């Protein structure tokens, strides 16, 4: 019963975060939204009793993807500002 | 599980879900990017607690490892975003 309610809440929040990531203007907000989606996907993997997949998703999605995305965004902005000069 | 313990457990679980939803509302509304980062941090901590609750419900100790890995790695994203907002990285 309580797992069903948790699954519904997680699904609704995940869907809204995905819509927000698509519709937002700033790229930084989209990156944070992708982190939220990764967190919720990790909990959902755990709910369907796949702890190894959840652990991998937690390590990759939370640790690696956000840092790599931010690094790429910083370099893109640096290059764009030097080209504008 | 004892009946009083079950009531406390269920109430804590619902409050945790409400905390996650309210933090997400702040994420949607937040005017600046710093608000969104703090909301993301709150959702991360609530998610770690949810994982521990799922471990209690499913009666499996191995789920606690997932919570530990997430708690050890989740600070990285927040620190990266904070460093980006500062201008470094």
C-alpha cells in the first residue's frame, strides 16, 4: 500500500522535473533537474528490488553526470564569450 | 512490528514524502539558481531517508548499502553547482 503511494509520488515528481528540464530557459536549471530525475530513478530501481542498478545509478547519475555537464557548460560559455570579443 | 511503532513509521514515511514534494515545489518556483540547488540538496537527503525506509519495509539489509553510496556521493553535485555559481570549476 505505502509502496504504491510512494511510487505514484515519485512518478509525478519525476514527470514534472522532466517537463521542467525541457521547458526551462537556463541550462543550469535543466542540469539540476536531471540530477533530481536521477535521484528519483534510483529510488524507483530500489522499489522494484534492483539494488545493484540503483547503486550504479546513484554513483553515475549523482556523482559523474552533474559534474561533467557543468564542466561542459562552463567551457561552452567561455568559448562563446571569447568568440564574441 | 508493534502497532504504535507502525503508526510512527507510517506517519514518518508520509511526512518524508511531503517534504520531498514541498522541496520540489521550491525547485519549480525558486527565483534564483541557489534556491534550486538548496531544494535539490533537501530532496537528496529526503531520498536517502526514503531508501532507508524502503530497506525497513522490504526487510533487506543490502538496501542500506545503496543509501550509504548515495550519501557518500550526493554532496558532489551540490558542490559542483556551487563552484559553478561562484565562477570557478
